[in-house]
C-alpha cells in the first residue's frame, strides 16, 4: 500500500501529538505521515515555517519526485507565501497536502 493510500484513512483525530519544539501539535494523520513516510524532517520544516509566517491559516503541499521535493505554502486563497526546494529526499513520490490553523497541523482530510 502506498503512503498516499494509507493517509486516506484519516478523517479526524483521536489524539494530538507534539512532534516538534514549536507550539504546533499534530493529528494522528500527520503522525502517520511522519512515521510511515520517514518524514519528521518535513513536519519540522512545515511547523517552523508556519511560526515564521504567522498566518492564521496555511495550506501546505509537498510535491515529491522520490528524489527531491518542493514544499509550497499558501494562505488558503491561492496566494503563495513561500516555496522551499528540498534537494534530496527519499519521501515516496506523490503530493501530500496539509493545513495549519489554531496551532494544529493536519492532513487535508482531517480538516
């Protein structure tokens, strides 16, 4: 089963998890993404950048080729705020989307 297929099962959360040193907490789906995708680095990057951007709502997408990735931050109205290129990664190929609001990072299916 692909990582994207596994993440589709998350619709809400039973618990919240502190995955970074920021005040942002993660849902069960984000924890699964970090563990199964070996992508704790991506959760760190998203949370740290969210703290710097200080936006009340963020839409974040990670586009991975399996060798490199691009993380794009938008304000929810299709206005790009920042883009980060990751030169090397082993994150499974695909596009992963997240929201951050009220100091919670979640999969788009958990919103």
